[in-house]
C-alpha cells in the first residue's frame, strides 16, 4: 500500500493523543495503585463512621493497603457495617484493630489498621473485632464542657 | 396595533415551527450519516484524511491553549490554596479541573471554531458549487464518500485532542507550581494520583469529549449540508455552526456532569 504524507501526520496525531491518554491514566490517575479487583474482603462494625466514604483508603502504618468497598447500616445492631477490600499482598493478624482516622485537620477520613499479635491471619469474609469509631467533634466538646463543669463544682 | 401583534405572533410561531422542523431534518440527516458509514471503514484512507483535516491541523491550537490554561490554573490555584495553607493540593486542583471539565469543554469549543467551521464551509461550498450533485450523477453517494468519513474523523479526533489538552494543561500547572513557584514536586504528583480516579474522572472525561465530538461534528456537517447554496448562505451557516455547537457543548456538559458526578 502506498504511504502518503497525510498518513504520517495522522500517525503523529494519534500517537500524541494516545500518549496523552496513557500519561493521564498512569501518571495522573490511580491506575498504578491498589485496585479493588485483586484482593480479599473483610468487614468491621463501627458505632459511628463520621465522614467515611466508599473508596476511602485503608492504611496501615501510612501505607495504602486497600479501599473501603461498601458501607451499610446493620438493621439488627444499628451499627455501621463497613466492607473493606485489602490487597492480596498484605496479610493481617486476626486481632487487628481498625480505627477511623482523619488525615490532617481538614483532610479526608480513612481507616487505619493496627496489627495485633495473633498468629492466625484474617481470612476473606472475617470480621475485624476491635474497632474505634470516628471522633465526633460535638461529642468531644460536650465531654470537655462536662469535665470543666465537674471540675468547677469540685473546687467550690 | 392588532395587526402588529398578529405579525409578531406569526413570527414567533414561524420561528418555533422552523426550529422543530430543522431538528427533525437534522435527525434524519444523522440517520443517513450513520447508516452510510460502512464505506468509511472499508476505505480507511477517507477517514484518515479527515482525521488529518480536523485532528492533526488542530494540534497546535490545542497544545498552546492547553498549556496556557494550565499555567493560569497553576497560578490562580496556588494563590487561592496558599490562603488555606494547602498549596500541596495544587496538583489535585489542576488535574481535576482539567480532566473533568476544562479539557473536554475548552477543547470542544476550540474544535468547533477551528475544525467545525472549516467542515461547514467545505460542505457548504461543495453543495453550492454542485459538487455533491455531481457525485450523485456519477452514482457516488456523497454521504458515504464525504459526510460519513468527516463525521468519523471528527469523532475520533475529539477525545484525543481533549486528552492532549489535559496533559498539556497539567504540564503547564506543573511548570508554574513546581518549577517556578516551588511547590513540593512529590506532594504535587502524589496528591494528584491519590485524588484522581481512573474511572470516575479520566474515563468520564473521555466519554464527555467523545459526546462533544459527535455533537460538534454533526452540527457542522448538517449546517453545511443545509446551507442555502450562496456565498451569503454559507457564511451564515459557518456562524451558526460555531454558535450552535458552543451552546450544545455547554448544555451537554451540564447534563453529562449531572449524570456522572453525583453520588461520588
């Protein structure tokens, strides 16, 4: 087939476009980090999840090890049931603690995992038993005021 | 008095009926373009020429304006984010603004004024000089030979142009933010990667730009084909192409955004 100059320029244009798309996908997007497809699910129950959202990161020692997969309200216990998808590369002991933490003062909320000492690892579908709920600012202020008031009564 | 009101009402009614009529014709036209597009696959050279015409020749304007939009975003974003002590989020701001909105929309507007107007003028003049009728006389279907390849050329070019626009814009934001102002390079990229999602942001941006490509190219083709076969008619048609596709792009952007970015 005869090659024309137009072909060359179309080739240049399409290559530039595809490179831009791949650059966006790899360099800008999070295609390279943990994907939810290859991993195992565990769940945890919290009294209060605060502002936790689906797809929020799950970190252990600051490293992203998974993502939040789903959040539902358990109708029997009235607790928030959070399903978490962890990367296959990372195994955690059965007595791991899950806490809802905030990155920075105004940052997003994430789940922090702290490994325990159990020799058996979490299996797919297991429950993380030890949890710590999100800090609700109003409750914290309420406790602080109550403490202050009690202190004031004591000194009188 | 009553005569004047009567005339005004008739005028409004005429405009409405005319607009709806035109919309129906445009729908039938779209059907023709789509059903006769088999030839543009069988003879890829036709489509390739059109990609060159509307894509490659738009590269320079897209690259330069993407760069400048990125530079402005970097500068403005930094000035605003600095007040809240979160200049590290500059990468996120630049990338999300470009990938979600500015990339598809601004490149579609540029595409409409750079390539859309040229398509309308080309088709309009081909019709005015009876080249399209001549093709029909020779039993060559102008839809299969001219209009469909142009359509597919525009539809293929548009997402690629939008991606190039976004990539150049992010590079521009990087130049201003990291190289000139001195935001931490690691924070710039890592915050960007943490907050830009492949499916929710980048793929939706690509879908948006493909939809805009379809809309702009169809409007340009139809206005050209529908233009009165005079010099004045073609010039009005080119103006209408730019105005209508700009409005269509902005309206479609609102509709697509409200579908895509809810519940995130």
